């Protein structure tokens, strides 16, 4: 669980709130976009950026573990 917390700490506030809404609160991108008052495509971009950050963090952790 600590690794998840560390990975989420790499996100900015907006990215964190989005990931939390999508994966822990089961909200859709459209629902989240409505809640924060942004266009769907903007939220889609934020989601992709956040997921890329999490993937990068995950790869760094896996790589450092296997050295």
C-alpha cells in the first residue's frame, strides 16, 4: 500500500483528484469533468498524463528493485 501512496504523491493535485475519482470513487471522466467544470477532452488529457506518471514511477520502482 505504501508504494501506491508513493506513486500517487508524484501526481499534482488535479491529477490526484482525478485518479481518486476514477479508480476509488468509480466516477466516469464525464462526471469528473462536470464536477470540476472542465471539458471532457481536457480531463481525458489530464488522465493520460497522470497514468503516464504512474507508469513511469512503477517502472522506476521495479527497475531499482531488480538492480
